[in-house]
C-alpha cells in the first residue's frame, strides 16, 4: 500500500506522530530516542547492502526505515524509503544506490530536527 505523500516541508511532523500514538507525548519522546539511536545504523547497513547487491536486506531495511519514519512523523524520510522499496522490486540497484543518497540526506535532516527539538 502506497503511503500518503508528505504534505508539507516539515522534516518531522509531531501532529502526524501523535495521531499514531493517540496523543501520548511520553511515548513519542521514547520512540524518537529509539529512532535516533537505531536508524543511522540502519541507513549505513542499507548503503552497504546496496553495494553488496543484497536485495533481501535492502528491502527489509528500507521497509524498517519507512515504518520508523512514519512513527515519528518524518514523512519525507518515509517517502525516500518507499522509493527504495519500489526500486528494489524492479531490481534496479543503480537507482537504489542513488536513492540511498537522498535517504541519507533526509535522515540527517530528521536527526538534526530531533536534536533541536530536544534542546528546546
């Protein structure tokens, strides 16, 4: 099922996350902490899996990143992960590699936004 496209330029949409979590702010904080701890490593593993042409691992990691991004309201990151899922189904590793670059850039934006949120 195709996700709804990100509707605005927000890196992290708190309202979107709270919809998933039924307004639970404490849970959102915890999920954001887990995201910040785990997703950078998943992105690195994804890049390595692309280099190694490990289609199954690329598919699994892209799906995992997409879900994690959805949970915290990082809709643009979610969309980048979804594009990777589509490209890997087409077995287009060149395109997948290029898409990983966009995913990594968007991931860095999300992590920066989360750090700024924690500081305020």
